[in-house]
C-alpha cells in the first residue's frame, strides 16, 4: 500500500507566499481558496490588511471571522459615518491589529476613535493625511487615545483651525514612544515647538515636514532646526524643506548639527536652497546615507553632488529632479559611483539624452526604477548617433517613466524589450511622436508589463493589439483617440485588466465600455470622466455587467434615481 503524505500547512503557506510574491491581495488567492478546505484555511491566514469600502460594511462580521490575522485597517475609501464604523469595528476581536489609516476624510472622527481606542489599546501606527479640517482637539484626542503610538502621519491637512502650542506639546508629551512623525503642511510649527517635539520623543527616528505651498512658517529658522535635531542624534531619516529667508546659504550651525546624526540613512531636502558645502560636509563625515532627495533644490552644482556621491557610494535612492546643470557626461561619471542604486529620478534635466539612460543601465546593476521625464530622450546625440546600438541588457529594471519626452520616437521604444526584458511599468504619457506600432511591439515582447500609461499620446489607439497581454492590469488611455473598436480589442487581449482610465476619450460610447465590462472579468475601476458619448445614466447597469467593479468615475451630468443610488452603494461612483 502506497503511503500518502500531506504537506503541512506551513509548507503550503510558504509555497503560496512565494507564488503570490507575498501580496495578500493577489488575485490568485481567490482561486486557491476554492481548491480545498485546507487551502481555504491557509489563504484566510495570509491577508494582513483590509480596505473597507461603503459596500464592505454589511460583510464586516464575516470578514473579521474569516481573516483572523489582520494587522491593518484602511478606511480611506469609506464615505459614510466614520464614527459609527469605528464603533462597529470595536465590537470585534482583532487581536493583531496595530495599524489604522483614516486619510482623505473630512475630519478626524474623535468620538469613534475614543470607543475604538478602548478596545484596541496597542495600536502603534495611525495615518490621518489629507484631512479636510484639523484642529487642536484632534491632536489632543489622538494623544489621549493612543499613548503607545510609534508612527503618526498628520500630513497635508487642507485646513488648520486654531491649532496652538497646547495641541503639539500634548502630542509630544503623551506619545513618548513615537518613532516616526509626518507633519508636512503644518505651517504653524515654530522653532520652540520643533525643539519640544525632538526633546520629548526620545525614540524619534524619522521626522518629515515638507511643504510646497507659500505658507511655510516664518517662525521656523535654520538655527531652530539645527537646535532641534542636535538634541535627537538618534534620527535616521530627516525630510524637511529648509527655510531660506533672504536666499542665504544654510548656516554652519545647521551643517554641524547634521554631522551629529551618525546613523542617518535618509535625507530629503526637496524644494530647498542647499549648497555644495553642505553636500561635501556630509560626504566627508561618512554618514551612511541610502536615500538622498534633492528634487527641485537650488544653490548646489555638479561639484557638490559629485563630491557627495564619490564618498557615499551605497546610495540606493537618488532624486536629482530639475538638476538642470547635469549633462550626459556628468551622468556617465556619476553612474560609476552608483553600484547599489535601485531608484533614480532625473526628470526635468533638460540636457540628458539616450546616452544618459544608456550609462545608467550599463553601470548600475541594481537599478530597478528610472524616472527621466521632460528630458531629451530620443534626440540623436552628437557623440554617438546610434547610442543604443551596443546596449546592455538590464533584467532588473522593472519601472521606466519617460513622460513628456517630445523627442522620443518609435526606434528608441522598440529597443526597450531587448534592453528591459522584465519591464512591468512603462509610462509614455504626453509622448506625442510615438505610434501604436511601437507600443504593440513592446507589449508583445515584454510579457511581464502590468502598468501602461499612454495618456495624452494623441495618435495612439492600440487597435492593432491582436494578441494576448494576460498580465496587463492598469491601462491609462486618457485623452487619446481610442474608440469602441479599440476597447473591443483591449477587452479580448487583456483578460486580467483591473483598472482602465479613459478620461476625455471623446470617441468612446457605452457600446465599447460594454465590451470591456463583459470580457474583463476582474475589472475594479473605470474612469469615464468627460466621455461625452457615453450615456451617463447607463452607469448603474455597469455594475450588473461587472460585479467586480469597485469604482466608477462617470461622465459629468450623472442623474441617478433613488433605486440606482441604492444599488450603487455597493460600489463607489463619482460624477
């Protein structure tokens, strides 16, 4: 008799985790869960996060019973009574819950949070970014509810109402375990409050305070920042827009304070005035930086960044957007120092051509994502009129962002499959001199592409895509000439499509949309804003055709009956 051996659950869990790449929302999990009771049990243990939509609320009891290992709740997509929802969630046993995200809401649900906090006392991460209105009471409430918080994100509130020293000091004092805090957009922060925060939170490792508006606090100075970070030498990540009143260089006091941060791995100076002296000082101190963001910075030159990178050769994330002084030769020279580089942003560096891209993929063996938007990629170089002739294959590159490169042509794009065989994301939006012939060639040969952005590519319609692209999940064709025939082709070729963006596609009608809804069985989101030929009142029927839909952005003028609104409650829609 042959002995039958059954693999234990932990072995199957390892196999499934490997196959799905550790993605707890991977579409394969649904199929695996119906194979057997054993697989159902295993897959129930894998999801660690749950996003709650309006239509999710009636099913929460079943979901919480099924997924017992949840550690994170995302309520950013819920548009109802948030206080009530938090009270309902508090009735369930979620023993592993440590993270809550309440971003993009009109206000902080203080009543619900107080009930929630009595049940989940060990919450250590709270995200409340992009809140419409934030006030003093919100800070006091959060501080009182979750004394064990280690991560707090209150970034970019749309309106700040009467926040005083009381709220910030209460937060600083009541959250002694805080390790990461994001106060971007909090323009009222002054030297005193920043010092109090750094002094009170002895475990603080990451501080973010970025702001792109004109509301930067006039009471926050270079010397104030210097004094604050000097009392917190444990900082490992600092993201802050340096105040540059009077356009003076960063003070020596601030540079000396930065030199005290011996464990610093991330510096984000975006939109700040910096200097070559600052960069060279950091380099000479041998600070173990892995991430440097100088996006839209000014006041420094090639000499400063070259000195820095020659000494700090373990950088993994480098953002030099709008470093207009960079040339192809500069990038070639710098690439020799970037053996560990995984991400680079050289967008708006207007002197760079194919040669810079070629230098990066040739010399940076770990590079997985490149952003070179608004450059001169595609322009023939004087040094080498055929710069891609002897290309180097870059199997590790997964994401390539080349938006707004007006010089790029089909000849360059057709080289991508040979250069980047494992490409998963390709952004060619606003590249208006490319044709569908080159795009179809890329899709046919790069079989791993999941995300394709062709928005504002005026002459592209993908009508010639008469082959299967099973892994393509997100397609942006906004403001192109696609029509119903194109959508029929897409619906037949892209069986795994999850998101389709068709904003301002004036040739599309409900007939073409129907093709997509009928054939793309996994579709979760469709954007039809300003698609004037789509019957706006046919939106409700879309959910009948495709039950997987979770978000519909409808053409303007949507007029739903009461019955249709009730039906659409299980999905999100926007006019």
